[in-house]
C-alpha cells in the first residue's frame, strides 16, 4: 500500500496541473473522450479496483471526498464558481417575484371598475339608510323603555354580584359551612364596593348633566341626548330584529379552498389524479395561495405528472359539478409561462353570461386606428380583450342564434371608426343585420339574388386586381426605402395618393358564396388569395358562417386565417375547422358552451392561445346605427366617403363580359385555328376590348370565365413563338361555336 501511495505521489508530481476527477460508472462509459481524462486519470481508474472496495472509495491523500459508486444519482448542490463577466452572479436567484400591487390596482380599467363599484356601493347604502331614517328613529324611541329596563337590570345584577350566586348555592347544597361563609364574606365586600362605585358614578353623571346643561351649547346638549336615547334604543333592540335593515344583501358564494379543488379533481375520473390524491394528497400542489382575482377566486395548481390542463378543460362540466358551481363560473386554463402541468383555475362569483359587462369605450363613438389594438370583448374576469384588425384575416363560426352576426358587425363597426378604411359588407342571409353600416360602406350587398351575386363577383374580382396592384406598389416602395417590412404602414395608409387605405371585407353566411354552382370556385379562389396575401397589403377579409365545414369554409381559408372566433358549435370537426387542427384534443372545445352562452366563444388572435371572450352585449341595431352615424361624421370630415355611401354602385361590366365573351372569342380565333392556348386568347381579347378584359392575366382566369358558360378547357398541343412544340391549357373552337349556336336557338325559341 505504501508503495502504491509513493507511485501515486510521484505521478502527481509529474502532472501538477492535472486535478483528480472521480467519475461515476456511467460517466466513465459515456464520456471516454472527455477533455479532462488524460493518461494519468485512466491509470488511476484502472488501479482503483485493485486497492479499493467495490462499493466505496477511500479518501485520497489530497483530501477529496469519497464517492459511493452505484448509489449516487443526483448531483450534489454545490455553488457554481463566480463568473468573471458577471460579478456577484452566485447571489442570483431564479425565484419568481410576485407583484407588489394587485392586478386591479395596476390595470386602469380594473381600477376604474373597482372605484366605480365602491362609489356606487357607498352612494346606494347612504341613500337607502337616509330614506329610512324616520323608521329607524321610531324604532329607537319605541325600544328606549326596554333598553332602560335592561340597563337597570344589568346594573342591579352587577352590584348584587349575581355572577357568584350559582357558586354560593352550590356550597350551600353541599352544606360546606366554611366555604359558604367565605363566599358570603367575599360577596358582602364586593357588593359594598360596587354600590359605592355605582353611587359615585351616579353622582358624577348627575353633576355632569347639570353642568352640561348650564355650560354646553344647545347643539352639543341635543347630541348628547340623542346619543343617550340611541344607546338605550340599541340596548333594547332584540338580537333578531336590528334597528337598521341591510341595504345590500351579500351573495353567498362559498370560498374556494384546496380541499374543494381536490374533491372536484377527484370527481373527474382521471386515474393519475386519483392515484396521486390516494397517496396522502401529495400529487396535487398549490404553488400559490388561493386568492381573490377580480370577481372570483384563482387557484394555481400543479397537476400530477402525466396530467395536462387539457385533460381538465375537456371535463369542465364535471369540474363545475364537483365544485357545486354553475358551469359558467368555472374556467380552467393552462399557464404557458410555467411548466406543462400548471393549471390555472378561476372560479367566478357569478355566471359569465349574467355578469355585468364594463362599458365599451367605442359605444358612443371614437376615432380609432386599425393599426392599433381595439377592445373587442371581455374575458371571464370582466377584463377587456383587445384585437388588432390590421395584418389579419378573421373567421367566425357558430350554430345559428349564438351571436355570430353580432360579433361580425361589431368588428365592422370598429373598422368603420377609422375614416381611412374602405368597407365592403355582404349580408348573404338577407335579413339586414349589416344595414346599420350602409352610411359608411363602399359596397353593400344584401341577399343571394342573382344580381347581388353578380355584384359581389364583380367587386371581388376588382379586389383581386387591387391586391395585385398593391403588391407591385409595395415592392416599388420597398426598393425606395419607404416600406422596410414590405407591408402597408400607418403613414402609407394615410396618403390618399397611394391608395393603400385599409380595405375591410365582411361576409356573413359566406357558405352561400362558396357553394354557388356558377361562381363558387372562383369566389373561393379569390378569398383564399385575399386571406393569404391580403393582410400584409392592408386588405382584411372577415368571414362568418353557421356551417363551418370543409365545403362552407374551404381549408385554404380556414388554415390561413390568423384570427378565429368560435362560438358554440356541435362537434369536433366544426370546432377544429374554426379554431385550428387538434384544438379539440387540447381541451379547447366550443362544444361545451350552453345555449344561453350567446356571444361567448373561444378567440385565437395573432398567435395567442385560445381564450374565452364575450363580445359586447347590447350592441343591437339602434346602437350600431349611432356608431355608424359617428363614423360617417368622421369620414365627412376626412373626405373619405365613397361608393355605396354616396349613392354609387358597382359597375357590372361582368354582366357584359359574360354575355359577349363567347362571341368575342370567336372574333379573335379564326376558323382555321381549331385549338388555341388560353394565354393567346387572353392577349387577343385584351387587344379587342382592353377595358373589359384587362383583368385577365392568367390562363386560370379564362378557364373560370368559360366554366360559367359550361365550357371546359383542356391540354392543347401547340407551338411556341420560336417553333417548339408544347402542351398547355387551351380551348377548342368547336365547343365555343356549339355553345353560341345553342344560345341563339334558345333565344329564338323564346
């Protein structure tokens, strides 16, 4: 052993700069190429089994702590060396500091709401008791005799030592003469002392009354008399009949406790939770005390390993049953700022749909900037949820009568309050729900009549051309350094010469468009393009439907909309079509809303997590008309009224194009050309009538136009300008000729 130590000492002398590293077995296997493992380390590791037991290592001469192999799992808690670049970093803490002020004190809206409630409570209580003062006075005077009698009885019992009477009677029953004599003597002394004290206080009171009558002002005398009468009346009042009645009956809402939360979680039927609670309750943690949060209670809960907030959210009804609260009061949600097992449970005092909503600041009219977030609705706690309409597309889905149209109209009213915006509104249901916006709309359509559909198609085609114009303009402005992010900015939108004002399109019951037998595919194609490219170019498309399925809400639109509002729907498919794929599995289920939860839904906006939002309540037709009137006033001042608002209508050149398209094709395609590429037909049509066919840019445009006439395009073989053969989309002239002949025969027969 001594020889081994000498060799080890010599080896250490040869390598003075190498520190000894004791490794666990796993480290020796997994890190053979570690930079700290030199030859000396390997030799020591090889020698250790020969001189040391298999289960432990002895302390070395250098004073290193022993390492228990096979038993040490967690790394010891050692202080990390101080970083030279960060002085004092060893004192840093990773604890999360709680806010000094409560949330309601930091949020101006919540502070104002709390202050209004306090002032209203004080005013109501004061007025309530002021009106009933005569009744209170009559009750006091009626109870003065009883109060006087109770006072005399109380003083008499005190002077006569009535509290000691049971003890003295007990000693007499036991016939304990010595104890009874001692108690009697004590009672006699106490009575004499109390009688003298009472006599002195009585004399002093009479003297004070006489002096007060002679010296004090009349007002003070009357106050003293009133206080004395009031005291006697209060003393004579029965305990179950107070003088003053309650001005406010407090709502009896049970306090949320950890026991109640654990009981509710146990009722959900989740095995991992039940197993954790069965082991002494250690599997469910409460990192913060349960406290008041707004008009309710907030509980932060650490769920057992393997349980996520989505498992709780999908069982919200059962959770509410376990808490013995209405479903509209119980709102579980995840806390993404913490780990994946952190649940935030908020239990309101009142059902969300019945709670009073704070005043909407835009109800009386206010100029807004669509590039900034605006209040759209309130969450469960009554706090406003803001939404920015620029750079987004909106999809709203719900079953009928759940507030879908009202939510769309509210968004359009917000847009109308920016005088720069240009509104295109389409009420395809035909009931006039969007008519309050007529005074400010550029294009307004109502119903699904053929002429309304034709007008909508013409408008949407024009918007697609506007999209292309804006894309080219933004590209040119970016090259000049005026548009660094290649999208519309507030400054650019405010310059009328550029024509980059926000364009907001609102379509209620959009499934009417996409299911149209003639224009459905074209409208779907245009809307998909607007959803994908429109937001960056200042074009906002908002679609609302009561049948959110793949046909009514095409996948290309639903998958690219960045803002989604889903009120009550019936199934998982509709839920995920509006909110996004897998939202139902994550526990975000609009199917859990009740029929009474009108205007309440899940909102996903600008990449944020889904949150419960209640749209502005009471925003009916007359209220919407007042807001629209103020929006028109703003536009009159800014000089931005246009289109339908000033009596102009969309020029239906589309109807002319539809009637003469086939004839124009026969004009530009001679009989000698049996088949022609679409691109060549479009070029010739533009030369023939540029004012009509200037919007045809691609082969697909002509394909869509011909499809409305029942003519299909196909691959056509032809030659390029340099003589090379190629196959491209084109027409067959004989198909056009046959369709024109059939139309002429039908017209002649008519």
